C-alpha cells in the first residue's frame, strides 16, 4: 500500500523540525561550553540553582503560551541543564590548573 501524500508531507515537516532542533541544541551547547570555560576560569560553581529555577519558570510560561505541556518543557529543560552542568564539570576538570 502506498503511503498517502499528506502523511509524507507531515513526516517531511517533522524531519525538518527534528533537524532544526538538533542544530539549535548544538548552538546552545556551543554557548554553554563558553560559559563553562568562563566559570572555570573565574572559579565559579558549575551549577547556578537560582538561574536554573528562573529558566524553568520562564520555559514553563513559554510552553503554556505555545500550548505545550509545561511539565514536558520542564523535563526537557532539566535534562539539558543536567548535561550542561556535566559539561561544565568536565571543563573544570580539564582546566584544573586554571
């Protein structure tokens, strides 16, 4: 059975959005790597709980405005934050002489 053209078009849009997400995440991590290097140089902690809390609230508000489940947005951001902190900690370890 042939796949309906409407389904193919929707899947193509999803594929494009997935690619955009990957590129956006890559750019975000390029920025956070720079933050990690700066924090290591300035001997600042990897985590910033107050900023993380503000970001979670901000993303929850944005998600709600975009008709996206705020719980999902929070889980997604929490995952990203954990990865960023891990990268910051690795940067700190690599720059232990800083």
